[in-house]
C-alpha cells in the first residue's frame, strides 16, 4: 500500500486479515466487501483496551462474514 507521496506504508491489521490486495476474480464487489470489512476490523482494533476478548471475537466474525460474502459475490 502507498500513500499520496508514493511511499510504501504498512498494511493495517484489517487489510492483512482479509487480504485486500488478493482478488483473482477482479470483482468490484469483492474489493468493496474486503475494504469495508478491513475498516470494521480496524475500528474494533481500537477497542482492545476495553475488552480484548470481545474484540477478537468480533474481528473473527467479520473475517468469516467477509469470506462468505466473497464466496457469494464470486458464485
């Protein structure tokens, strides 16, 4: 991933978990599903100090939901 200057920036935890750069189908729906899921995972990551266990459960559920949504989008 790169910023506006062209410099390489590290991927977020959400982008890494849903592999936003992997889309062999080239489906726009898959790109949207993965990007929005990554955003939700990142949002939850900021809540870890409150309850890390619940955050982990939510993040896992988002990952699973994205997997099923991508499967539906590419069926």
